[in-house]
C-alpha cells in the first residue's frame, strides 16, 4: 500500500477557497482502530465551521475536515476483531474524511445497509448518529407525539423526518421553499411549513404544540420555539446558524415545565459514540435494510472540488446530502 495519499486541507481559516489539495502520509491505525480506503466522504455543516476557524478538531483528531465516510477496511489496529480486511463499511470519523485513507475507532463503524451503494452509505453516519442521539435518546420522542424539525430539507432534517414518521410520531417541518416543503411532505411530514410565508409558531400551536423540537437555527428561533412547545415539551438544540445568544423569558420554562437541552457529537467520548453505534445497528439499521428509510442525496463532487461542494452547501439550495467522491 502507498505511504502517501491525496487529501484536502484547510490552508487557513476562511471561505471555501481555502480548501486545497495536498499530500499527506497515510495514517496508521492505533489499537482499536481500522484504516479505511475512502470511497465517498460526506460534506456537513461542521466541516464548514472548522474551515472557518469556528470548530476546532479534538486534540487527537486529524486536522483534515470530514466526519463521515464509506469505503473498505485495508488495515486493522491491535485488538480489532469485529471487522476484517476487505470489509465494506461506513463510519463516523473524528476528522480526516477528505482524504484517500482515514482511521477511526472500529466501534464507530457500521455495515453497508442491504441494497445500498457506497455513495449513499457515506451519507449515513454523521446524520444518523446526530438524529438518533438527540431526537430519540436525549429528546425521548415517542410514537404519537408531535415533533417539529427545523431545516427539514437538510441532511439532518430529511433523516429526522423519516425516522420520526416511521417510528410513529406526527412530524412537522420547516423549510425555505415550496420545493423543499414538498420533499419534506413526501418523506413523512404531515405539515411542511415554508418559513418565508408562514408562521410555524401559529401552525404548531394550533395542533396543540410540539412535544419535541429539534433546532439547528438558534437566534430568533429560540423564543419562538419555546412558544411552540406544548406543556412539558422538550427543545433540543444542535447548532446555531443564527447565533447562540438571545433574550429569553424563562418564566415560560418554569410555568409550563419545559426542557431545553442540546448536544454536539464530535466532542463526545469514543465510548459514548460506540453506544450510539450499537443502538443504530440494532434499532435503525434494520429499517435501512428493509428500505423503509433511506438517505436523500443532493449531489456529489470530486475530492479536488471540495471548495465547490462547500460553496454549494453554504448557498443553501441543496436538498439532502452532498458527498465527495474519493476512490
């Protein structure tokens, strides 16, 4: 196997143009890790935040962007017995996915679902780890509850809609165009709300309020989300596209027994991510194998066109996931 690989590095904090091709040594798997020859790498919002200098990788992670990938196992670290050389898989990564090879803990890898290709499988780890841990583990969504997800046409949104609908929740989603709302409805949202034309607060409150809201917008949405919640409702925050600071009347939280929580995935321990992977394998992967849910694909770009992929993502017209073709 070659000792050097092509990769995309962040040359300095900035816009998409700071993503440039480079050559790096192929990483060596540590105990408990696998080395993957990357076929496709997912493109996600945290990659853009890292590129802009706003989301530093953990101290032991690669400085290269890329938090999910699909590909083939080519080397095993000491103590790995669940995977074999030649296995195809998809994996959550601590970083480094924008490259021909990447290492990750073996416990963060999952098999390619039945009848799914590597391109689609690269879309699964980051979004499914995030949605499952926040909507179902942290947010406790139950069948029959009313669930509102913002950014319904994003990778996170399309995943959350499908999972919540398939597991019996009533799903409401916001999106920024009629076409995006149509996709949300096709995926299982009983009401898709074009936030440019309609007030999601009024619509959701008319249905009795949301039992759970998944939000990645923040800013002005925070007090509006609180108004949208039913009594004893839960708000789970996973990002802040509009910023994390806002004035909020916490009397509503007390009087209506609301819960406000949130998380980010990357800083969590390897053990915590392994537990999420176990839950996905047992509870979600059978749904993927059966074709009851599937990733929504927007587009793919060559590895060398990572800057164009980022520009497309930040422009905001995409629906579903963007991936880089590496192999």
